[in-house]
């Protein structure tokens, strides 16, 4: 977020410095690629976004959608991006000059805006790694005096196609206009190239306020796109309000599910807390893999859980004096095995099994049998109660 | 820990188990005996699940800090003290406390009517304004739902919602896993696996 805000401020400052040029805003998708690519400027909230945007399918779709940048640079400096870094310095300079020459001309020709891209996009090197993109943006950065916004455009340049800039830009704009559904009077046709970051669309104001607002809107639409992929059933809906409706419904349903599951967990066994370790011990009785040391390392690594008194808790808990080590060992086992969705009987560790089995057998089985008997009769009553509750819960909720 | 990873789910499960055991031990040690009320148990489990989620996610996203603050408000013991500390440093704690007070009392999910009455549908401008009003209403509703969404603008709100939704999904999966484990049929020999 902070990185993006910085980019927005930079844009406004740039605008004020050079009023003659047209300004436009890049589509949201290259920004998405920026998110995926750029490691900097990511706070915690961006992590998930980066993850989503970094996934190759998303990047591919993004590339397809916003391939507008292509033909802009076809005339000039085409080889910039495609060139390998070591051999590129001279080429960069030369091509940049060419692009600068052609840019104003094309800018004059086409009034519409297109986010300014590094001259590289034309080369169908869509598969350039983002690292390379970041690398090659540095010479551009010197010329364009941009940083965050620069990166945005740079990532947007990684497009496989170079010809369809005009049409694709129109497609991308149309696609962007649809989700916003607001009075975005942008025109679809984009100019081939410009060499300042943002360009106003035709018929739109170019002052800093609307520009920053446009940037913000792009961000929002980009996030809506990601949310659209996440929330099932959002693809058919078009429009911000309806999509927000779906998102709200989804989050509410997730929360209700958590409630329901916690209720189920409460009813599954009334002796939940007392049974928990013994149950798991019993299940994990046979297969004990990791030693207790690993358990403790896990405990310490589980960040932020103030569990310093675990030993006391456990001892007070299990009356027959089982040690914490052994108690937590099967717990950890239960964890690993449950997450593997299997209770593998590991015969490889038979020797340790035998030892531990001899250690456990009398105590544990006695405890377990007693608990089992109790839990079962309680479980029966709990089931009926649970059924009633379930119905009540359903009535309450729906 | 990022929200979409598999490790995240494991962390939630582990935290949940630890929390539950801890609660059980604390209850036994407090000499209150087992919790009699079903509602107490349920809310305890829910709190443990939320605490597990918040601690597994860390202090990075805003909702996580806010959720930890809410839980610490509920509980007298500072279970998520570390998260609360980071929340204080990172975000405005007073804001968190105020909104947590509000949200704790009304933890249930209110769903207001989001239907806007159109004043005039004649012009496109009116429609645009109407659309904006609808979006505003929905954004407000979303702010109520996502913890910590009160003080954020729309853009960050959407980002938080995204993260929160993914984390909730992971939490649900972890709880389902736990449920399946606990409800698995037990055989005395303990040899065969339930599934």
C-alpha cells in the first residue's frame, strides 16, 4: 500500500512538472503484475495479493488482457526489452532516443492515453522474467525519473503480443469499464506510445486529483478482479455493487461455517478437553515417529502462543501422571497424521513402538477405556442434542 | 505466514489444538470442573479458533491485529498479548478497542437491507449516483463483517477482505480436519486407521 501511495504521489508531482504531456493511467493488470513481481513495497496486506497475482495463470491472463503496450514501441526501441542485459546498455540509449523522438510525435497523433511503458514491450518477450524486467527498468528509470510508477509500466510491458496494442487496449479498457460501472467516460482507443507515466484518457480531466483518483480506482478494480476469482459464482456477476454483494455473502457464509463447526466440535464429545490428548494418544498409539525434541521445537516455533505453562496444564490434566513429553508427542503425531489424512501404521519404527507401548500400555488403556465408555454414552445423548441444536441453529441462521 | 499456503492451515490446526488443550487444562485447574454449559463450550471453541487464526496469520494484516485485540478484550488473560503489542505499535489501539467493544457485543452478523430506493431513473447521472450509493452501502456492510475494517478506505478494505476470506477458508478446513479426527470411530485395538 505504501509503495502504491508513493507511486501516486510521484505521479502527481510528475504531472505538475510537465503539464504539456498527456497523462494516462495504466491498466490495473500490469499493476497486478507489478505486485507479483516487485518484492518491495509489500506490506502484509499485499502478501496475499502478491501470491495471487504472482501465479502464472493470472499473469498470463493479465498479459492477454493488457497487451496494449505492444505496438507502441514497435517502431522504436523494439529490441530494448528483448535484449539480454549485458549487451543492452548501448542499445538502451539508442533505442530510448528513438523512442523519445517518436513518442511526442505519436503523442501528438493520438490523444488518447496509454500507460507509458518501457520501450520493451513490443518485442514479444512476454516471458521475460520479472527479475529481468526489474533489471532493465533501471536505465529507463534514469531517463524517466520514475520509480514506483516506472515499475508498474515496466511490468506491463511484458506482453507476448506487440501488434494489437490498439485493439487490445480498447478491449482492456472496455473490460475495465465494465466492472466499475461508474461514469468512466474513457475512450477505448489508446495512443501508441508516450513517455511519461500516466496519460489521461480522452475527454477526462488531467488534474492531479482525478489522476490519483484514477489510480485508486485502478487499484480497486484490480482487487475486485482477484476477489472475483476467489469467490465462487462471482464470474457471472458484473458490476461493483453486485460483486460486493457476493463477497459479503461469501464472507458471511464462511463465518457461519466457523460457528457451525465450533458448535459441532463442542457437541462431538462433551469431554472434549479431557479426551483430546488421550484420544489422540490412543489413535497415535501405534505410530510414533518424531521424538519429543521435535515436539518441543515445534512448540517453540509456533510463534506467539504463550504456552509456557504447558507442562503444568498437562499434568494437572491427565491424572495418571503421563509426562508432558509423551503427551505432546502423540499430539504432534496426530497433527501430522491428521493433516496427511491418514493414520499410517509405521512399521519402520516398530522398535520405538514397542518401547513406548510397553510404557504406555497399562496406564493409557485403562484411561482410554474409561473415557471411551463415558464418552460413548455421553456421545449418544450428545448426538440427539446435537441434532436438535442443529435444527435450531439452522432455523436461527436461515 | 501468507494466507494461502498449506503451512498456514497446519499452523491453525496446531494452534487450535494447543488452545483447546490449554483451555481444558485451565478449566480443570480452576477447579470449576468441566464446563457444563454447551454455549460456554461453543464460545470457548470459537474463541480458540479465532485466536488460532489470528496468531497463525501474524500481525501483518489489519484484520488479524484487530481480531486479536477483540479476543484479548473478551478474555481477561492476555492470551494474544504479543499480537496485541504489535497491534499497538502498528495500528491505533484506541480505535481497535472502541470498535472491538462495539463488535464484541454484537458479534452476530447483521445483514441490513442493501436495497436502495431510486429517486429518479431518468438520467444516467442519477443511475451513476445510485450505483455509488449502493456500493457505499455494501462497503459499509463489509466493514462490519471484516474485523478491523472500520478505519480503512475502500481499497485496503478489499485487500483485507481478500486476505480474511482466504484465512477463514483455511480455518474452516483446519476445523473440519479436527472434527473428522475426533469423530473418527475408535477401535480398542487401535491398529487400523479409521479411513
